[in-house]
C-alpha cells in the first residue's frame, strides 16, 4: 500500500467578495484581506508552489442540508437578491453576522472547498491539506447564522466524510479562540464525532457567554464523553498553556478515540496579537499543534480556516501550519514553558469531567474544583498566575515589534542520513542519504582522546565511530535534520555523541535510552537530560537520571504511548533540547510502532534534530525508525487502551517526584 504524500491547498479569490457594507464595529474585523494577505504570505515563503492547489467548488444543497434545515438554506439563498436595507435587516436577525449579495455564493464555495479538501485527503491524492475559506463556519447552527458564520463548513465536512467514506470516527479539533457552539450542538449526541474546543470564557463573561461552553458540557445521550470543552478563564494564555492542554487532555483522548480523519476548525484568533482573543501563543505554536494532530488518523488531517483577525499574526500562523503539513522541521518554542495556574485548573477540571469516559484518564487523581486568582501551592509547587491585561499588552507589543520581523523560513536540507552496515541499507526507505564517508582514523582518535572516556579501541569500533562522527557532524552543521546509526557498541557510541555535541557547543541534550545499554551516565552540569526506559533496574544511577522500569512485555499493548504523553513529552517540552539522542539497545520490549511513534513525536523538539543509535542486533527496527525520521506516515500503532497497571504506576510515581521541577508535568490542582 502506497503511503499518501503531498499537501493540498484550497483557496479562491472569489471568497473575498463577501464583505460588510455598512458600519458595524462588531463585524468590522472579518475582512476579505484575511484571506488575500494570508495567501500572499504563503506565496512569499514559496509555500504555495510546494502544495497541490485544489480548486474550490460550490457545496450542493444536498450537502448543505446534511447539517442545515431546508428553510434556513432558502433564507440564506434569498439574500442574493436583496437590496441593502433588506440585507441589513437580514443581518440583524442574527448575532454578529453580515450579508451582502455575494455572501451566499461565498458560503457555498467555503463549504464546497472544504469538501474538496476532504476528498483529496480521503482518496489518498494527498496526505493532508489546508482550506483558506470565508465566511467561517463553526458558530453556525442548523437554523441560524452566528458570529460571522453562515454554513458550518467543518460540520458539513464531517457529515459528508462519514457518509461518503463510511467513517466511524471523526475528530474535530477547534483551536479557534471562540467556542464553536454550532459544532457542539450538531454533534452533541453523536459518538462518531469527537469535538474538542478550547475557548476564551472568563467564567461566561466572554462572547458567546454560554453556560454550555463550560468544561462540564461533555455531550448528551450516546454522545456523552465525546464533547470536550476547555474554558480559558484568563487572557494571556501562551505556548506552554496550549501545549499542556494538548498533552494532558486532547492527545490522550484522541489516541484512545483513534479517529479515521482529523478536521481542524483552525481559527488563529487564539494567536498573539489578536484583538478578540488577547492570548499570547506565538505562530510557532501552531506548528506544534499541527504536528501532534498529524500523528493521528494515519496523517489524514484537514485544516480549515475559521477566525483570526490580526493580519500579520494570522498569516504567519497559517504559514507555520502549512510548512508543518509539508513536513518541514518545526521551529523551537522559545521562552518559559510553565503553564499558568488558571490553565492547570482548567485542565484539571476537564480531565475530572471526562474521567468516567476515557481509560487514559481513569488513573488521574481525585478531582477538586477550586478557583484561585493569585499564586498558590499546587502539589507543593508554586505556579505562576495568569498575565494581567497590561502584561498581555506589553508582551504583544514586544512580539510584534521584534519577533515578527524575524520569522524566517529556511529551505529544508536533506532529511535523513544513515550510517548502517551495507547489508542493512536495503531496509532504508527511498530518499535516505546513505553516508559511507568517515572521519579519518587519526581524527577520530584525537576526538575520542579529548573525551577522556575509557574506550575499547578495537578497530571495528573505531571505524564505526568514524562513521558516527561524520554523520553527527552533518546533523550539527544542519546539513541534514536527523540520522540513524547502527553500532556494534551503543554504550560507547551514545557517549561519543553526547560528548562531541557538547564540545561542539550545544547546551541541552535530550538523551533517551531504551532497553539494555550498560552505559556510563555523564555529569555535564545540566547539559544532558537522560531518560532511561528499561526492564532492568540499574543500581547506583545518579539522581539526575530519570529511570522508568517495568517488567512486562510492551509489545502486547501500547502502554508506552501513555509514558510518552504523560512523562517523556512534557519533560522534553519543559527542557527544550537542542538535540535529541535516542539509543536503542537489546531487549527494549517495545513494538516497532511504538518506537516509530516516539520518534515522530520527538521530532517536534530540537528543530527536528535527532540521532538514533541502534545496536546492530536490533535491525528489525531499522526500517520503521528510518521511515519515522523521514516523516512518513506508516499505518499507526493500535490505540493504547487497555493501559497496563504497571506502566501507570511507574509513570505516575516518576511524575509525582518530578513535577515540582518540570512544570509541564502538572495537570492537577488541590
Ligand atoms: N460584543 C469567529 O472567530 N464578537 N467568530 C461579538 C460581542 C463576535 C467570532 C462581540 C466574534 C465572532 C469565526
Ligand atoms: Zn474565533
């Protein structure tokens, strides 16, 4: 079976003809330039030419009435021939909506454009894609326009995909800063559509001021548990808060749900600078959110524009999203990765509300719902309070002045290099750069003697280290993103990688050791974060080494994903490594799919710089590791429930000890 590749882009200038014809401050921000400026920015970064441009079409009446009533459709249709007074009156029927005579046509193109995207992805023509459309959709309801939205583009797409492709499970992720109450209403009794939304809420004081946007609206009837609301009760939420919600709420549930298709209601009013959202997440954050979602549904991900009203922030965020869909390495998230107290409270509340419905949450601690506005002890740790309005303003201005000018999009180099034995090169996918060159013997010896490491200087090992150093230099000098190295002695090899990288000038190395690797752990003053996952307990480990032991066969289920989401990724995001080293020894007990998933998820860190060192006996992992490094989506690992008790205990015990120091681990209060 051929793996789908390529990214679709849906855009048509005609959708800029829907516009506000009179003075209305409430609606003035939803301007046609939102679309044209974003498309121009995609062109500016040469991203349009890298995508497959797919034409829009009108959604048919039959398709629109998958979600909307025929009477509502007729009413919207009737706006085509209205005069300006009639248009104004029609607009007044609804909350925050405007029509002109082109609105109906644009709304049909917006919905139809999204259906074109769904068809491109579901047919395997492309792997994923983005639809730049307006008017937006997620506030629109069966009989009602609302919040700039006429037809509910994403809801129509979900019903269409279910019907046409016989899908049992569709995930809708709504990262727009407003609650897509329209989508919630349409699917609240439907267990085949899992709807996730985060939204500015401020205890119901923010538009649309609905009681049902609260975390306790979890769906109804058969759909109970399939509606996830994360209310933001403060403004100023940033990268750490968004990442924390993905790691602790959305991703575990989404992996357990195991969707066949992911649709994103992609509003960028949740980005910094937006006048509606007043949040602080930077455009880079959307690369990370996108990358996470690309790991679901075999990579079948359709991203659909909703809101986003700061033209610069909007267009940069869209570019980050599209670059990520194309498979480019992710930008690093800079700055403090501590979620604020208010965000952790929201996370805690959502997890507690959904605990009865999802196995992955069942092990969370007892729920305590509390409100607090200032600094408070959380599990013995002080979390920061949310930003004040003034602080949000200062951070936004600083960002717009300095950072925005310097977002630069490098042309990606070759992806993956490999130094493996000749007989194993046949296991590598097409496109991997096979490295046969080596650092000269003398030079290798000189580099090694520099380390003062006890090395067995067998000729065999020396030559393998020469290949390793050559490949590592390529990664350090950014000639390739990542590499895979086969080694007769992983212990020595991985120590050499760490030492050489530090000598090169790197300050934060993420060192993940899987299986048996009796290795010296280095003391390099916080320059290495070592995580060891193995069946064997290792005596006398330095306290700084994070060690996870378990005795059961992890091939049987995918409990390992639990450790990834709950421990390894939060640690990695807190640490912000400059290079990740994965050492795979014998007896790791991990399935091929689990290791591939780990590598794909870790590619969001360190600008995608990963070195994988595999013991030469473990070649059965080689093909899927190389595929994961190449960013290819191979049919995914099975959903990870049931999760083993042993794994939960091992992970939770570590989390408990570490969460004071590593703030992204925190997801409960009280
Ligand atoms: N005074 C989208 O982002 N604002 N819609 C109402 C009330 C309406 C947002 C303010 C915001 C609608 C797609
Ligand atoms: Zn919005």
